[in-house]
């Protein structure tokens, strides 16, 4: 194995702090990772990593070597990108993470057209409604809805998701159609509980730019998007999701928008990725494609 490949493996171990994660992400045997690091340390005559039963960490010498290796790999990637700018075909694997609802509604529907143009790019979608460590888990970027926590990651807002209020025809036939926000006091909601805190989220409307929060009465609360929507389709109550989640249900008549004259806020959609100087061409291609798709989606703003 060449020195450059050994450097790539060392850098990945430093980022993941794990031989086994590195082996999985680089699709090589775990033994090869261990032997590569051992050989590299012997060639340099210095210990780069401290090993324990639970994780691997950089020594002081390892930290210095990692910083220099990162610069070498970044410079090499930039040169390679410049040399291949004129190529019409991008190739590689892109690893993204998002929620199941966003994947189903916004990402997967774009893939058929994407693959027609870029057949040599593989997309791997991880589903998680939680904050993840992009570097440790080998993720190129995440697509998230809502306000983001402060971090060292780069966040790019790509769209705004309009909020809608809706219910099934069965529910509205049984309970009537609310004409005003005040009428909601006589109705039942399927409430949404935050997956992180368990807090029941209120319905929200805007009045002259000010948010009005309404705690809806309801016998059912869920903390997952598809179950939230399915509960409304089955007539269990009114919901207030982002419109893109339910656009297909509305088009096909399974859900009906109510209170359309009442203003609601919007939720930001953001692409978040590590603060790196270089993003490889496959990741950049898919990121740009997805951004354009979201910006032209009629259910987003």
C-alpha cells in the first residue's frame, strides 16, 4: 500500500476515532486498517495514536501529523477537482442524513431524474431525527427542518417550508369545518410531541406578525412525522404540518386544508455540512441538484 493511501486511512481513523468505523466507511478489512497504522508509525518512528478498549485518540505527534495530512489531502483534492472540471460525468458516493418524512417527501422523488443525468453517483440516505456527528458517522451533509443549534458546521438555508392546517374529509364531516382560529377550541387535534423533549407543540398562527400559540385538545400525540400524518388521514384529528409533508394527500383528497385565510409561519430547510475547504465533486453535484429541486418545489418558499 502506498504512503498516500496510508495517509487517507490514518486521517479517517483520526476523524472517527475507531478502526472498525474506518474499515466500514472505506470498505476495507479492519485488519488492514490496523496494519496500515502500525506500518506508518514504524516508518515515522513515532506513535501517532493512543489505543484503548473503547476508542482511539491522537497523540501530540499524531495531532501535528493529522493537521499536515489534512492539508495535503485538501490540496490534492482541489487539484484533482480542477483537472476534472471539464468532465461531463461525476462519479462517487454521497452520504446524506435526514428525517424519514423529508426523505420521502423531498429527496427520494428527485432521484429518478438525478440518476438519469448522473448515473455514476450513488446516494446513501441515513434516516435520523437527531443530531449526528457528521465526521464520526461518515456523512457528507444533512438536510434538516427547523432552527439549528449553534455549531462549527456550515449551514446553508435552501428553502422555507410553509405550515398548513388540515384534516381528513371524514373528520370534517363528523365534526364540522372550523371557520376561524377561535373555532379550534371546539375541535380535536392529533398533537405532535417533540422527539427530543417530549413537549407537545402548539398550533401556531400569525396575527400582524406576532405568533399566536394555541394548545389544542387531543387524545392522541405522536412524535414521528408519518404516524402524525396517518393519524389525520384516518380521521383522528386536525394536524398542522409543513405543507410539503402532506401535499400528495391534499392533491388526492385524503386531507383538506382548513383556515386557508389564516397566516402561518414557515420553517427553514437547511443543508448542513462540515467546515471543509473542499467538497468532492459528487457531493457538490448532488448538493446543488437537491438545492435547486427544493427551491423550485411549489410547496416550499
